[in-house]
């Protein structure tokens, strides 16, 4: 039986004989159902019309779909002292991409920021040898394809090593997670926030939204809480959710200024 994939958000569901009746992720107010109604594809059909592009993105190997698909996130390969991490997931898995990752040393863990990027995480895990998938437990209900490879973590931080820490930012989803890499990939370290902090198109600021496609701002209390959780972490770079959506240099100052700007506007 196929594992159907939602055409709008790119999430892969558990095996079913027929396509599911609905996609709870798209029906949630943070996402949306496609304008022509709920539509589904399979991994095989997706592979027939798409490939994976593997390219450098600011010094890291990025992986994304070509042509663009669904939310159009790209995954990043992070060679850290916590092991080789695949940050975020994609709807399509290819033999060529798996071979390229193995040639670089393989993947030890998949880490995903929030449910919009769960995609085909289980199929990626299986293709990479059954590696664990780390998700925050607060978002457990959004998993559409359960697997023994999924590991849920709890609390506000999880240190994977001396250099790598997962931070529960919340706001967008209760378990929205950022990854902090203290000494990489460039001097000064980096923050990988998924959509918890969204790198703006000017690449000099970030924004804070409960729903990006539906323009619902994040609750002020959630923004304050996120700000406090990020206080201990220094970083020069912020890697956004898709190609080139990065702040390279001055990232900590840009995030601090963006917190100030958002909270000032919310109080006006």
C-alpha cells in the first residue's frame, strides 16, 4: 500500500489502501488546503516529475526539490561533533542523494524543527539505515506516519554535544525547535531556527508568525518566551528554511533588533 503525500504541505502519511480523506496539517489555521481542494500524490509519482538538487548553501550542503514543491524547504547536512545531522526533511528521497550523503560520512540523526517539515522523514530514516528522528514531544500529535525510528525529546533544551543544542522556541508550534551550533559551520557559530524565527527577505531581520501563509502574528507572550530562551546563545549566522534565506554575519544582533522591532510594533 502507498504512503500518500499531501500535495500542499508535502507531508507523507502512513500506508493506506486509498488516499486519506483529509490532511490535518493543512486544515490547521497555520497552513491551508490547496485552492483546488485536497490533493494527494505518491512517492513514485513525485519522483517521476521531480529530482533532488544538492548544492552549496553558504558553506553547507543543501538538499531540495527541483522544481519547487509544497512549502519548498531545503534540508541541510551538518557535520558536527554530535555526529552528522540532517536538519529538516523533504518529501522526496532518491538513491543519488542517499549515496551523496553516505560519501560524506553518512547521517547519524535527522532533526526537524516543526511539523510543516516532517515531510517523508520516515522514508529518509529508512533509506539512511534506520537513523533516529528527533522531534519535540509537544508536537507529537502532528506525526502522520508513526515509526519506531522517531525519538521525542522534552523540555526547553537538549544538548546533543558540547557544540550542538536543540532549543524549544515555541510560538509557531509548541515544540518549534531551533538548532544552535556553537562553533560551526563558520566562526562565531550559527542558529538554525526553521520557522520559529523566519529570516525576512531583506536578510537583515527575522519575523515571528503563528501562521506565515495566513498572516497571523505570533502571540506577544510567545515572542517574549522565545527571546528569553535564546539569551544564552551566541551566533553570527542564521540559516533560514530555504535556499539563500540566511543572515551571514551579525546574526545575533539582527535577531535582537528584530525582537525589539516586533515587540515595539505589538505594543503600539
